[in-house]
C-alpha cells in the first residue's frame, strides 16, 4: 500500500533545518550592517574632530601671525583729500594730530567704561574674544526677521576690525576678525583690550578715541580731577551711542537721532545697574547744546560735509573709511564762488540783529543748471560751530513756491500765458474756510495780468489760478521738479502759496528752479565727479543720467518771462539785481504761525529768494532754527534777495555772459492797448443797455470781451465776445444795477488787454442812470515800496484805485478765461472732472481730501486766525508754516 505524504508543518522554531527553508536567512546580515554603520559614524566623527582641530589651529595660527605682524599698526595715517575739478587740493579730510589723544585705561572714568561695555558687549568679561552665545542669538533674530538685523561682533572683534580696516565685508573678513580676536584675548588682558577699543573707536566728525570725543562734543577733559570736567550720565550715554553709526548718531549732525540713541543706551545702563531709573529719565530729556563745540579751522566746511555724505551714499563706504582710507575725491566746487559766499556770511551787517545771543540763520546753495553740479553752499552762519546743514533742511517756502505749484503747471496746460488775465478778488474757498489775502497796500484789484500778479506777489490770483487748473496738476508738476508733496495732506489750495506739510529745502528749491533756467530740462544735483583709492584705482565716477524733460521749452521760457518782473522796479525782489546780468526769481515769506500771537504782531518765520541767471541757479533762506515770539524775522524777503545779489555777483565775475534760449513757437507778448471811451445807455423801449467803446491800434482779428456784474452777483462774469466795438445787453431785470467793463482779445497771441474803465447803469422802470466810474477802475497804478524802489518787498508794488470786490457766488465765475473758445468758469453743476466738489478737512482751511477744486464762498470775511497747523493765509504771501525742524 502506497504511503500518503505527510501534511504536518515543521515547527517555526526549528533549528538548522528551518533556517535552510529560507524564512529567516537575512537576519545575520542586518546585524552586520548596523555594526558597519557604527564604524563609519565613528570615523566620520573622528574626521570632523580632526578637521575642527586643524581648522581651529589654522585660525589660531592665522590670528597669531597677523597679530604679531600688525599689533601696533593703526590705519590713521592715510588721509583722504578733496580736490576741485582741476585737481587742486581743497581740503584734507583727516589729520591725525589733534584728532586722537591716547588715555590710559585707569584714567578713564569707571562709568564710561561700564557704559560702553553695557552698550557694545555686555558679556565682554565672560567670553574669550568671540561670543558664541551672542552669535547664536543674532542668528536666531536674523532668521526670524529674514534679514541681517543684529550683529554679533564683540569689543575684541571690533578692535581687530579697526586695526585691519578695509571695505571687505565677506565671511573671510569675519573669520579674520575672529582669529585676531582670539589671539588678542591670549596676549592682552580685558582692560588692555578695552583700552585699545576706547582709544581707537571712531566718534564721527573726524574724532578718534574717547578723550578727544569728550573734548570735542562736550568741551570736557575726562582725565581732569576738576568736578566740573566730569561727564554727566546723559553725556556718557551720548558718547556710548555714537560708535554704532558715527555719521548718524553724533549729536551735531543729527541731534534728534542722537537723543533717541541716547535713550536706548540709558536703558541699557539702567538694566546693568549703572544708573537709577530716575537718573535715566532725567538724562533722556536733556537737549544737546552745539555751542560747546570748538570752531573748526577747516575751510568750506558745509561743502566738505556734503561731499562726505554723498561719497558715503555712492560708494557704501563708512565715514571712517572715507576719512582715513587715502581716497582722492574730485568735486564740482568753485572755490571762488564758495569763498565769496563765506565772506558774505561772515559779515554780520548782512543780517538783521537778534534780540539776544541767538543769531538769525541763513543758508545758500548755487547750482549749475546745465549739468547739475553744485558749485558752492553754506549750511549756516558759524556753520563750523553748529554743523547743521540748513541747505538740506526743509522749511516752508512761501510764495517762492508759486511758480512750482501754480504758474508753471498753468502755463504748461497751454491755456495760460504771461499776459493772461487772472482774478484778484476777495474770495473764500471751501465753504468760507480758506480766505487767502496778502499785504499789498491796495488789495483786490480785480482782473490782473499774470506778470503783474507775480511781480507784486499777490496771493488771490495764485489761489484762483490753481483752483482753475486743479490741485492735482500742481502736485504733479511739483513732483516732476523733484519735490514730492504729501498726496493727501497737501491736496489743497494752500500749496499755491507754499503752505506745505513738510516744506522744501533750499537744495530742492534750487533744483526745481534750475529746470526753468535750463529750458525745461531737470538735472540731478551732485558734488562729486570721481573717487579714486590710494592705489589710483577709480572706485566711483559720476555718470550723468539721461536728462529729464519735465516741461516744454515754451513753458520754461514763459515762466522766465513772468519771473523777470520780480527783480525789476516795483517788484518784490528788486534787491536781487546784478549790474550787467539778467536776473529772474521769486521771493517768499511765511507767517510766524505761533499760537496765541496775533498774525499782525510783526515778524515772519521764513524769508526766501530763489532765482537764476542764464549761467547759474541759487536759493537763499533766512530765518531762525526755532521760531518763537522773541525770534522772528523782522525784515522782509528783500534781505534774502540782497544776499543772492552779493554772492552771485562775485560768483559770476569773469564768466561769459549767456542768454536764455528762446524756443520755437513762443509768442512775444506785446501788450494790447486797453479799450477806451466805454459808454453805456439804457433803452427802456427795448429793455436793453447799449455799450460803445473805441479800440485804438487794435490788431486785425481782435475781438472784445464784455464783462458784467449785477448787484446780486458776487463778481464779474464774461457776458459776451464780439468783433464790433459795440454791444447791446438784452438780459436785464428791472430795478437792478449793472456794472460793465470791456477788454480787447487777440486770438493769435491769446493776449487779453487790461480792463477798460467801468461804467454803471441802474435800471429803473422807464429810466436810466449811467455813471462811469474811473475811480473804480481795476487797472492798478504804481506804489512806492519798502525799499524805495516802487514796490513792497513782499506783496509789494500795490496797485492804485482798485475797488474791493465781494466774493463770487458758487454759481458764478470770478474771472474770464484767457482762451477765446472757453466760456466763463463753470457753476458747481459744471465742475470739471478733475475738480470735484470739496468736502471739509481738519488739516488746513483749504484742504481737499480728494478734490483739487474747492467751491467758492461768497463770504467777504477775512481769514481766520493763523496757527501752526493751519494754512489759511492772511500773510504777505502765505500762511503759517509747519513747526520748525
């Protein structure tokens, strides 16, 4: 019998027989793999340790080698120099003698040492030269912020960096610093390292070391035993805050930023128990007095400081590297013009006297409009003592801003010309909240040519014109000229008179005006042509950008025509004249804006003159750094114009006379003869008024514009335009009084003549009462100004005999348009798309949140009282400025 095969399974735990079955055959190789991995890991770790040791030894050896070769080497002997465009040396940026004094560590006050440790490296006495904990903390913060926001250099590393100063910012540089720091820690004690640091660190303004810095900024000798020479906590904190960014945190260049940095240092000192909370709070409130700084013997200090700032910006080098790196900086300075400027500013007779020891200040800059080169500047009187470059500080520009905000953009539209007739009426805007006026002897002369309005610096025509073209056009035009206004806070009619949120600097104003002088092309201002290092290699060379066309050549030419009258007899800037030279420009004045002080109390905040010749452009500002009731500018803007003349006459000596280019397509504005012999007669049968006049020497094609105002109207409006010297007014109402005047208009040149004499007709049932009123003619006459030259210095040259007209109603335009095809200004229902109706704003009386054209109010009241936060004008040219810098 055949035996059945067995169906029983072998036990899972079988011995060798089961293993042969193949189910568990791979287990031994797994054990071998783990062992192999451990062996590899051991060798990798061993290799890492070996590499680390070798790397550490290399770092140590490298640090030891560098330290042994250069321990006593300091990079202070290679001075950088400034030269003019002809390579003639103008200044040496750093001279070691007198700019650094060594002081032993034991002679440095303990609080000074502790303050620097607390600020720069609070674990200084714990680490061995490189703070690994600090590096880790900095890396975490950098990762969180996704940028390098915190450094981790110890005081020892900073000493290493300063000894081997260069501009290399690579990881290799950081590794070298670390290697030297470790070597320093092995060879020097902590006190010796701190001594090196405090004697080597740069404090800005060319000052090296704590002793020199204390003497320069506070006129104190830290080694003296005299209690009066001891540094106070706020002074120590100020010094300890400077090394982080010497050009930014020194109290002369940036007093506010220095004060902010001081507060940070004082908090660190309090945290370390160096001072109490009360001491810290008291020290945070102290204001720095720059008068303690000794006068510098360096010539042309304002210009030099500006050059250094520009060099830092274009090269990314630190101030210390620039001062002591052996660079040669070729500049655009004209030493003849610079010396002339400094000589004028040293003469106290050129400035009004203050009530106390605080001098009235001023700044000036001259620019070559053809290439943008800055040839001279001065940041203030006694600039070497204060170091506050007012050329770059913003102030309220007043009426000097009118060509930028109003007249320039209006002419650029093609609808307005120097001879265009504007309106000078007592008008309020924005529902009566903004009522500009001026200080002209004769106010509100009605129709007035643009040239006359600018010459006499009348305010209402400027505001009226900006209202016509729209505030947006003014903002856009200013932006093209390099002055970016606040699109929300400056969107109001106050900019017509220079009432700006942040103001404008003399440098910005000079650049903007240079575009008018340069035929509508804007150039970038610059003071540096090239920078070469100590090896003669060019590290920077100015490459002029493509010229920017910011307005048509015709607009630039017409603006220049308008501004020429300002410096002529009867103009507000007559004192800017230079014999034998063509000078154009604009004055500017701003009210004091002090709360509680009446507007008519006397004195202003700022006075300006910005002008140009065919060769050069310049801006002059005069005022006090901090305006209060005892520190107001008493004289008018004529003193700024006089400074312009005195400096520019010397700067232009020997320069070839040029002329402003006359572009194609411009029209020479030969004044049209005014209409004469206007008569009016009422005909009760036809219920009409017949007007007749004569027009001598009227060119072919001349038309006549008839303007009328009834007793119910706020102001004149254009009634008709006719080719005949006669017109019948049929649109009459009974028992009304109507006043008329007529102008001649030339369509070819788009010129409108001065208004004729006015005639008045009273319509009574079946009767007439015509009465010409020559005495009420809006045609202005001459007026003797403050300077005895025929015009007041601001708002000068007031016209004669103009009657004070009430404000226009919202439904009626205050003035005709210069365009023959343009109808009278629209009523509120016809407001242009660019000029929606305004809504009130709390910023200034004329603020329009998003509307460039406020509606006119019939309010005849004068403007509200001025305050620093208000721009409603009632001053010579503008309303209160912003708070001072």
